[in-house]
C-alpha cells in the first residue's frame, strides 16, 4: 500500500525535474536570443558611430609584458592592414615607407671670397649638407603644331608635300599624351572627379576641356590597352598562385537590366614575385561561368573568400582554394567586442592572434617560403588542429542561426580551404593584399558612385589595371602611363607590346629622351 504513493511521489518528482530542465532550456534559449538581439543592436551602433578598425584587444587578457623583447611581444595583427602594427607595450606605430625616392638635384653654394689673409686661395675641404623639399609648378600650355607644306618653286605637278603628323594614340583629339596621362592619374590615383579637373583647366590655366570630352577620351583609350591586358592575364594564368576579390559596381545604362541592379568589378592578382599583376574586370551576371572562363588553363592555388560565386571554380580538379582567415576572424570579432563574458568568440580571437603572431615572426625574420612552410608546420599546425577539435565540440552547444553559431559553422564548413595555406610557404594566411586593392577601387567609387555605361565600367577597370600593376612593380604611375601612351601607336608585334609591361619597360630611357627633347 505504501509503495504506490512512493512511486507516485517519485514520478511526480521526475516530472518536475523534466519541467525544470525544459524551463531551463527555454530560459537559456531566451538568454541567447537576448544576447543575439543585443549583439545586433551593438553592431548597428558600431556601424553608425563606432570605429571601423578590426583591431582587437582581449578584455580578459589586456596587459602586455612591459619588458618583452620586441620580436616576442604578443602583438595582434590587424586584419585590414597587415603592415600597420600597433605595439601596446611601447605605444609606437610602425609607419609604411614609400618604395620610391624623389629625384635629387645637387646645388653647390660657393663661398663668396676664397682669398686667405696670407694671399693664397682657399680650397674646398668638405661640404655642410642640408636637404630641402622642392616643388615646381606643372606647366599647362597649348601646343600649336605647324606641319610644313612644301612645293616646287617651278610649279611641278604633284610636288606639294605635307609633313607627317606625329603618331598619336587618339589622333583626332586635342590633347597630348602627357595631358592624357595627367587626367588618368588624377582621376584613378588621386581620385579627382572630372568636373574638378574641368574647373581647374578652365579657371587656372585657360584651357577649355569639358568633362564630357575627358570622359570620352578615357573610354576611347581603353580598347588600345587590350593587348597589354591580355599579356598581363597570361602571367596570372601561367603562375600557380593567384588571388581574387570582388565588389559591387552600379551601371546605369545596361541593356535588359534596371539601373538599380548592382553589377560587380573583380580584382585578380597573380604572377611571379618579379612580375606582379593586378587586373580589374567588370562583369554583370553569370558570375560562376565567368570565373570558370577567366581561370581556364590555371593550375594551382587561388586566394579568395568563400563566396558562392567561387563554388564552381573551387570544384575544378586543378584548382585548390586557399580561403581567407581574415574573413573567418571577422565573424568573431564584433561578437567578442559586444559580449563582456569570456566565451567562444574570445577564445576564437585568441587563436587567430596566435596565428597572426606566427606570420609576423616569419615576416620580421624575412624567412624564405620554405622556411615559412617549416615554421607553420612547427607552430601553426598544432594550434589549428586543437582549434578544429574545439570547434567540433563547441558547435552542438550553439544556436545554429545565431551569429556565433554561423561563425563557427563557417569555419567548420570551409576548414580545408582555411588551412590550405599550410601546404605552401608562398601562400598567405589571408587575402588582405587583394582586399587592399579592392579597397582602392571602393575609395575611387565613392567619388563617381556609378558608371554611366558598360563601356565606362570597362574603361575604369582597364585604366586601373595598368596603373595598379605599375605601382605593384614600384613604378611611378604617371611616367609609366605616359610611356605606354607614347609607345602604343608604334607597336606592331607581340614583342613590342611585351616591352611595355611594367617589369620590361625602361622608364630611365624614356626620361632621357624627354630631357633631350626639352633641351632641343
């Protein structure tokens, strides 16, 4: 008789435990939902009012060693700017230095009276040297070309002859190659809108050049570049490491597409270390097939993010995708900053901190690709193996649709691509170098906002391809583009075009010829 009440009481307790467990799960889910909404709210505040830097300082381990050696500082590599490292311990910022040096002109200032009191002439024993930065204003002028027309004084038939017009890349326009190069560099490197240039030419220099004319010149020039662009693309395809990224570009007048629909501008980087190539191309739709055609014949590794546009390319047997770890890090960074309690996002950020520290060590020691490969196997591979095990154990405890669940799922789903950089010391941990090139495009786009036509979008990409490739090979962009414009009308063979590639062109010779012309 007593067993039945005891069993009923025990059953009642079990039922209460189940309800308590269920209520606890509901409370945990509600707390996670609250954290998710709070993260969204804080992310919106950050996007609107906060800093855009991805620099992360662990709030649970903020103190750095005050006496650590500079090479051993547990420093965080910034995801956006791999070369700009902030040292917390020393409060010093490493600044980027230019790869170029300005031309130097030596001016000797003589002593007015070299006569000594003994009657001898004093001789120069040394110089007191100082440096002054100098600026010489650009010359804007109108060149009036007068071609001689000659005839026989005796009136012979067919004796009238006119001097040949100098070769010009666009023979019918009223602009020299030097002015065209100035417009190109001003718009695409200095980010000057054409209406600013129109105003400067008119008000300061008395040259009436409309923005419409300049726009037409830029569009008409781009087909002339095509042989050079084809050669640049060949260098990317022939090498076994490349990278790519994309950003949106709005084109107003596209057949069959509304003006509000976004198209894309792609950036491709590649080529061997002594032949660096940066190519931009415009594409409106069918992105998967476009990328397959672009990389036809390529065999090797491609740096990219895990965008669905790249899925068909990643499925090719000769292509290995090296996914960007900065993208996976970027998914944890806002969560770690928004959540105060030490959790999953903070642990992930500490892992990336260790990985970037290894890359910084390789860079500071100037290791060869083979040495960097060995360093990664020794230090980075064990970290990543533990990280993967931790991710697999952590993911089942997270809400799949939460930002944290999506961040962990992203890393797990693309794990092979994220660790592919371990297989070759020439590969990078992330795709930041290409993202920096895309960033240059985005900054320029903020000035013009959209392209009016497909021809304008393609011209934008063509000019940027030559300019950014020249800069990647440490060439001064104006001098390079001026030399290309001078030489293109004379090119007849493939060898002529190859001589104009950034790693083949001799700008010193071009400068010497220009100086001779000015002297004459």
